[in-house]
C-alpha cells in the first residue's frame, strides 16, 4: 500500500506540474512546444515566466479544484 501511495502521489505531482507548465508557457512566451500559438499582437505576461507566476497558477489550480470538489476528507469529519 505504501508503494502504491507513493506512485499515486508522484503521478499527481507530475500532473499538476505539467498542467501549470502548459498554462504558463503560452501566457509567458506565447508558444507551446516551440510553436507560436498566440496571435501576433499578444504581449507576453512577464510575470508568468518568473517564479511568482507558478505560485499564481498553483493557487488558481487549488481554487478551481476546491470549487468543483468541495468535500475533502477533512471536511467530512
């Protein structure tokens, strides 16, 4: 059970990091996997390529998850 718990936590962590990166990359550089995906007039958000951008995205991710799944194990007690 400990091994599977560790694998699940690792996969969840990798998923969250990938999701944050997939959102930060287009907003910070206007590209995704090296291909320009934002329009020509798009001004990159410099904050997204810095460390605070990751914290903003993590906070947004937690907020969305808590909104759609409000009952966690702690709240059920």
